[in-house]
């Protein structure tokens, strides 16, 4: 893996330049800006000796389409570069990437801990199929490292981290949570979909406190490429990135044995999406913060949950890992939630969502179109919701429309709500 230091744009990670000027080599005599789409199940060997000696596991040779093509190896390499890792595996969705980590690292009798605000389907997966396989799971408060410390047991093998958390957007005390896990020798896996490899460097979070390269941050970073890297809201894919070779080997064994391939055309789309990732992430961040502030001043709004807003749960933790001298404003994904005052009925909130013209009612985020979704928190959380105001939660995901148009859409629809 070539870290391509010369194209590092700032202290928080790689910039567009490194993702576009990657060290992919075009076939002799041909050069164009895009990586070619190689499609294959069968890969032809020139000799039996080659067939017997080629090693696809270190990405140095090709044996069968499922084990990689020049196109998938290029995407893996770019994603590892983006997140500051060494090895990358591609999976058919973000959820299957989360499942791969659980399946590769956990055995019957083990326990896994997840933050209380983790992506819901991860919690369901652990309480469903993984429970049937004899693997226990529990939830911890992501804003309280002491709570995590108390919950780690001798059989705890894996701790999931998510920053910011799903839907309620609390930003965990990543540094303290990581230290707790490292002191107890528990493997950490971060769902880094929100940070996208741009808001902070997951493998370098503790770099000022650790001298060995593997102990500087999380052990595993998972990314739903479906969101920002794709950018089109038209495909599903996930990645699992590591720095530690032994961990990577365990993950790639599972990947190989379960035949988790991805389509070449989707890989091509993500490769193209990566070229504008930084520009889109920053543009959506800018508009999201402006709209979050606009909604903070609305009489019908009780609370806006966006980690970059002062007073939002975990704001100081967000500052600690994303703001630096070079980038004092930090970085955040273009997604936030709003709690509307309980003086509004649930039906009034649903009608507000339906009145919006530019914000479409749909799941997901990171695409070109702005999205809105109401959530009922009651059944989604086990721990206390005392840090949240009472009311009805609506999540907004910002697309690539203009700030003025989105604000006008919100203003028009807010007229039906009461203070
Ligand atoms: C934080 C987070 N992680 C993982 C996923 C799963 O990604 P996918 O939809 O590709 O399965 C999602 C999807 O919404 C998500 O929000």
C-alpha cells in the first residue's frame, strides 16, 4: 500500500488529489483517467505452474473473479489509502460488512458490545442469528467510557464503535472508549460510515499516545460504501479495513469461505464516486450545518442533534477528533436529526415530512437527493434518553441541492407545526 504522503491535503486525511492520482497503472500504450472495468469469473492461467503458485490473498495475482480483479483490487487499495489502513475487503452491502466482522471474530460463548445508539440492523443481527449461534451481546452508553469499562467481561471479544451514533447523532468519547478497550486487550471495530475516512483517521486516533502502529487507533474500520463513496443512492456495497495482518487474515478467510463477491459495475461506480468524495462531503457538511442552525431557531423545534453544534450530545468529543489547527471547523457528515416539540401530534409530524417537496421520504444518506425520515425512539434504545428533549424525532440527510432551495422547502412545510 502506497500511503502517497505527497498528496496528503491536511492532517485529517487524504484529499481528492490522492484519490484521483492513485498508483494504478494502465496497460502499456493506453492511459485514461478511469480504472477499466474488468469482469471475470474465469481467469485464464498460462500454465499449470502459474495456476499452482499464484497468490490472490496478498493481491499480487489473479486466480478467480470472486477472489479479485484489477478493478476490485484498485478500489480496495484506494479505500485502504483513504482510511489509513493496510488491507481492505469489499462486501455486497454495509450490513454484510458488519456481519463479516462479527462472523470472522466471534465464536460460541463469546460476547460482543455495541453502543446503545448503534445502527439498528447491527443490534438486530446480534440479537437474532448471532444469539442462535451462542454469541451474547450487550449495549453500552457511548457517552460514558466508565459504563463500557464495567460491561467488558473476560469473554468480551469485540467492541463496536459508531461515531456519530445512528439517528440520535451522539458523538462518543472515541479516545476514552478506545483506551478502555486497549487496556483490556479487546478488539475494536468502528462503523466509520459517517466519518467516511475524512472527518478523522480511524487508525490514528491515539497516535499522540502510542508508538506502535497497530495500537494507534481502532483495529477495524467498516464503511457502508452505499453512502458517501458511491454518492449516487443507486448501489449497495461495504468495506472492512484493517492494519493488522493477523486480523486481516481471519477476516479474509470468512470472506473467501462465504463467497462474498461484488459486481464490477458497482465497483466502477464507487471508483468514480471516490473522485468527488471530498468535494461532496464538504459541500453536504456546509449545507447541513446551515440548515441545522436554521432549524435551531424554529419555534416548533425542541432540539437539533448535530455533533458540530455546540450543546449537541458529544459535541466536545466531536471537536476532540475532528478539529485541528489546520481545520478549526472540523468535518461532519451532512446528516442530522431534529426533535419537534410534543405540542405537535405524530400525525402533524408525518404530514410535515410529506409536505416537503425536495426532501424525499426514504432511508439512507450520502446521495444527491435530500431525504427525511421520522423515527420512533422508544423501542430503539435500551439506555436512558435523558440527554434528549421530549418530542418527535425526524432525521434529515442533505443531498446536493442548493441551500436556499432546501431552506425554502423546510420553511414552507414548517408552517403547519406549532411551538
Ligand atoms: C451507520 C450505518 N452503517 C451501516 C449501514 C448499512 O449499509 P447498507 O445499507 O449498505 O447495508 C447503514 C445504512 O443505513 C448505516 O447508516
